[in-house]
C-alpha cells in the first residue's frame, strides 16, 4: 500500500512539473496613457509599444486623448488599467472627468508600477478650488517628481532653443536599467529644473543632464530616476521625451530597459536593434 501511495505521489508531482513547464508564461500587459499638446506622445509611444510586442513578448494598449491630442477632458478606455501590469503616462495639463480619474486612482492605489515621461510632472491642470485640484500634484504623488509646473517647487526649464548633454551617474554605472546605455549622449529635450527638492527623498538618480545653450543660469539636474511612490508602487521617471529623443538609440534602450525593470523582469542583455522612430515635434498649444 505504501509503495502504491509513493507511486501515485510521484506521478502527481511529475505531471505537475510537466504541466508547469509546458504552460505558457503570462504576457505582461503595458498600458500607455497619452495626451499632450507638444511632444507627439500619441505617435512615439505606439512605436515603443509595437517593439515591445514584436521583440519582447509583451501585450500593450495605447490610450489617446479624443478626439485629438489637444482634447484635455477625455481619454477613452482607461478601464484597461484594471488589467495592466504597468501603466506608462505621457500627459500634459489634462482635466479629465471624475469617472476617468477614478480608473487612474484605482491603479495607483493598487501599488502597481508607474512610469512617466517629461510633462507628466504637470499631467493635470485643474483650476484652484476645483473638486479634482489634488490631481495637479500627480507628478509628486505618482512619480516622485515636482507637483506641477512652477509653484513652490519652481519647476521650470532652460529654454526651447537649448538641449541637454546626458551622462550616467557614476554610482549607477552597473544599474540594470542602464544596461547597454551609452555613458554620455545628447538629447533635444531642453533640461527641466527639478532640484533642489525633487526627485523626492529616497529616489535613486540614474542620469544627470547639463543644459547646452540655456536661456538663463543653469545647474545640472537629474533627468531619470527610480523610486517608490506614495502608494508603494515602483517608479521610473524621466524628464526627457522630446520626439527627437526617441530617435536616439541610448534613449530607446533606456526606455525598453526601464519597462522590463518596472515589470520585475530581467533586463535584456541583447539589444534587438534600433527602433525606427521619425516623429516631428510640434509647437505647444
């Protein structure tokens, strides 16, 4: 009887292992939420999404402001965040209705990872006294970034005619997110000032930016960082994001690496090759 029981246990265990080995791994779902007047995120991020699906085995959904990028009060499909494993935001001065904000709030409260680009520091712009005014601080509570443009944080930039030299912070040279990223590279984005109070305490600075041809006295500022936000979610934030930045291979690799990191996946050591992104910049509304 004992031998029979041991045989049955062995069969069950072996079957379970074979089933586990043959079961397909769950594809992570990355949901991109776009809506900005200036940086063509509704065109650049779909190309990143396509690369994730083609080369890295992920599922993606790209949500866009409707009827066009200048529409500040409507991003259809935000209910998709309920199934997302990662939410990526590239927003600027939106005023979404409460029922749409509720989907974003539920995602943030779930403690799942969040990724943000550039103007997501000032993703929302509700008037003073508005019931949704708290969302103006999205950059701070979701991305460890300044809470909106200007204000007490004096969040600003160094002029549209300037650009930025980017370098890896030496202490982070072996950070997985920087795998294969050039030690020094140049981007078209004009440098955002986030110092001295941001990124929020406890964040890890990855890349430093130095303004080239600034329109005022400039200091170096971090342009990419990680951390944990106020909801306990993993954060990756970069103040880069000009459409010409997306043409740069170091920036592309940074983004792909960061998405893997955010999902808790091993950063790919083998680069699948430069992504063809040729999206124009448009003047802000």
